[in-house]
C-alpha cells in the first residue's frame, strides 16, 4: 500500500494541539521536512513525553535515535521527573554528533548518554533495567529485539514501538516485504503474550505501547 494512514489534514490538526515547542525542536522538525528525514513528529513526541511523565520514568533507552528529536522529548520528561538518563543509540557517528549539538542547545545534554552501534546489541550489553524502552530500529529486526527489550525493561515499565501501521503495509496482503513481516510479527507477539498489557495508538504511523506486567 505504501501510503500514510493519517491524512495530512488530520496530522496537521493533531500536531497543532501540541504545546509550543522550543525553537531548537521546531528547527529539528523543519530540517526533517526539508530533508525527508524520518522523525516521530510533534504529536508522537508529545505522546512519548506524556507516557514518560505519567509513569515517572527516570531511565529511558532509545533503540534508533536519529539526530536526537525523539531523545529530546524523552529527556524533557525525564528532567521534569527529577532527572535521570536517556540513552541515545545510532549506527552513524554524524547523527550522534548532530544529536549532541541539538541536545546541548536544548539544555538537555547532561541527561543523555550516547552510543554509536547496533541497537539490539547495545541494549543487550548495557547493564540494568529501564522504565521506558523506545524501539525504532530496522523493522525486519523488530521480532529479534523483543526478548532483549523484555529482559531490560523493569516490571511495570513501558515499551513504545514506532511505525506499527507501516504506512498501510500491515493491512496490504500484497505487501510481503521483510520489514512489513517484522512489524506484523512484533504486533502478534506482543498482543498475544499475557506478559504484556498493550495497545496500538494510531498516531502518525502507529505506536505500539506495551507495559511489562
């Protein structure tokens, strides 16, 4: 199918409900529009911020952090929760460098720990458990990430996974891409596992929100 499930009009409406963001965050949004870089966007960012605030999270691990846009939303929430750490993980040194610049400008750099490497392996080798784990890695690897996430998420912690509508691919029987199958399989695994309490929120390209029981 390959089309956005939320119309531009609805996306504009939802984004318009998000409180005014700092100028640096708005500049990051403008850069994403100009370069077609995939960020979670304002409405999804606000949702991630809300969940992080709601559960009082002070430790967040991001799997696939881009140039720090989603990191900023999590870090803002963690700061307001009294402080803590957000782990920013990307393969690319340049994206990590850009993220450092943006998060410094936002006054959030002291809350962020940076990693350059493969996200699943980085999480596997990071000690401790986390309040929130955000999953936005290559979609074909989503099922592989789940056991590692489960091991590193505290009881009562929340996993948030992006792109769960996959631009309509998940309901297109002709879409047999590995990425689409990865999204569908993660959805099945989480939704049918009594170890999770979960729901799929149709904001932007879909967020799977699952609390570890």
